[in-house]
């Protein structure tokens, strides 16, 4: 009878996510994954399938975490506009305090968004979900009169998404983005 | 006496640049490079050094091309503000017409900006140069009264840089960015 392998799956996924985020999909070797999981290759394949399947699993975990962060900043804010402002300010404060890791999805888009159809479709779907969340908040803010009603909510939402990508990417080479964040938000 | 190898170096660099841009640094194998250059491994190493040296050479070629494109759109425009608008509109038109390749520097930042000190420093230096070009135009536009004088030129320049990164990255998963580009430019 084969020895059964016991390990904390969530903890392993978390470690592997950090690794893929830092080194990228192609930059992460099978040996890196074996080291990060603490499993031998045979147990690795039995538990996670191949490298690509594990990468997809980490993307879904990251999406869940990002979504929880988004929802948390939205429920804590007093108004829809405040929710958007607090999300962006939280990110620029985080960058200012030394986080230069960027965003796993930003890096994944750059590396595989144009190369792998499955990843491309996942990223398009994620973008649609984030843009929809922003658009809902913007429409609510417009109804309350705190966001310019003459602007198209869908356009503003996509503008916020694109600006967020820019901020997260630029943070890898420039830590001082508070004033830029203010400019981004000034059009609301 | 060894056979001398003759080839069009500029053409080879151009091919290799496309390859690194599309597949990323880590996603490009030695075999890919041998295929793209048409050289055998020994001639490859004699002509270009290692993979990393060749990558650095393509980054410098890309920087030169981007800089020429920037200068061209600046000299053709009637005013400084028009120069900035025409650069951004050119990019969003290009995206709309089907170019989803993003930007080589955007992809390079995501892949190696946090991982490789030499590449990080190159990208910081490139960012400073682009931001300086934007800031010069913004100050000229402010002196002419066509750009809001109360805004800080350096901040606006970094905002444009960050917005450009966002546009180029988002273009890999969303082709319709004309309205977003209008919003980005609306704060000038």
C-alpha cells in the first residue's frame, strides 16, 4: 500500500502563489515547486496534476483573495465613491510602504495574456467582473449625486480598471504614487 | 581557420526582439533563439554572448524605436498638448485595429522588474526619461495656457506614464479603449 501524503493544501497553494507571483509562470521551475511544496515529484503530480493545473489553481485563489479585499473595502466605506477612493488609497499606501510586488494578475496578463488562450479567457472574465463591480458603485454614486452623472459609468469603470493596472505595474519601478492616485481619482 | 559568419545583425535583433516581446525572457528557449537567428549555438554565443546579453541588446533597440516614435509624434504636433494627445490616440487606435501585443517594457517590468537588479535599473532609467519628456511638454503647455497651470507638471507626467502602462497592459485583454483614453487625457 502506498504511503499516504498529508499536508496543508491551503498553505501549499499560498506558498506556490507567492512563487508564481514573484518569478512568473515560465520563471518557476519544477524544482522550485518541489522545494516550495515540500513534496517529491511523484506526490506533487498526484496531488496537483501538472504545473499548469497548479498555476490555474493559484490564480483562482488569488482572485478569491482580491475579491474579498475589494468587498471588504466596499462594505467598510460610507458611500460608493468613498469605497473606490479607499481601495485606490489603500493600494498607493501599500506601495509607499515598500510593497513593490505589483499584482499577480497584472504580471500574468503581461506574461501569458497574449500567449495562452485559457489564461487569456480567465483574465478577460476577471476584468469583466472587476469592471462590473466598479460600474455598480459608480452608478450608485451617480444616483446619490457624488459622482459626475454626465459620465458613462461603464467607461469610468474600465478607466479605473486600466488605471489600477498602470499603478500596480508602475509600482515595481516607482514607489511614490500617492499624487498620481489623486489625479486618477480626480475625474470621478 | 574558422568559417566567418555573415548575417544582418539589425534584422536578427528585430526578430529576436519580437520573440522576447511575445514569449517573455523566461518563456524564450535557447532553441527559439537559434531558430530565430538562423545561427548555430556556437555562432550565436560568439556573436551575441549569452541569452541575457542579447535580451539587454533588444531592450536598448526597443527603447530607441519607442523614443523615435515619441519624438516623431512630438515634432509633428502643433502644440505640446496636441503632442501628448496624438501619442495616446495613436496607441488607442492601434489597439482598436487589433494590436494586442501590449508593450515590451510593460511585459519586461512585470516579468523581471522586481527580480533582476540590472533590468530594474534599466527600467527605472527609461521611466525617468519618458516622464521627463512628458514633464517638458506639460510645462510648455502650461506656459502657453493650454494645460491647467495649477497642476504639478511632474505629477501629471508620472500620471501619463502610469496611465500608458495601464492602457498597454489592458489592451491585451480589452481592445476598446478609446473612451478610456479620452478620460485619461481629460485631466490635462
